[in-house]
């Protein structure tokens, strides 16, 4: 099962736009005292299509873009990614500890197309 993103555009006269995302840091697990235990550098990737993974980290990656709303008062844009597309974790670069729970924050940016 995949997942989807929805961007509502309520601007009366919108322009094309792009959605970017970046991680605040590496995936990290924490101990009971909230101290970092393990990190997985380079474990996050962004997959647009089969066999086209790119690193996903501190630098923003364009994950989706949309067109102007053609004068409509509002438009809702939705995209769906298959289970093997989008922001994913790869285990090929690092060993990971099975009982650990890894976390990071993802910052999203929505900007007009220039």
C-alpha cells in the first residue's frame, strides 16, 4: 500500500508551485534517558521512479510540483506514491538495531515555481 499527499490551493489566481522536503538530520534512535543511541547516516532516500533513488537529507529535494489553478477559486491537488516510491529508508548503507525506533523530523516547503 502506498501513501498520498494533498495540497489545497485556495488562491484565486495561483501560479505553478513546487513542494520540497528535507530531513533535519539522520535517522536516530534514543535510549530511555532521551540520549542518542544509534544513527543511520544516509539511510533516507527519495525514489521518484524505479531504480532512481537519490539521497534525502539536509538539502531540500523537490518531491512534487503543480500547475496554476487556471482561475478556479480553489483546487485540491493530490498525488499518490506506490509503496516503493517517495521518502524511504534503505538498510543497504548501515546496519540497524531491530529493537530500536528511529526518528527524524521532515521539513516541508511550498513555494511558487520560478
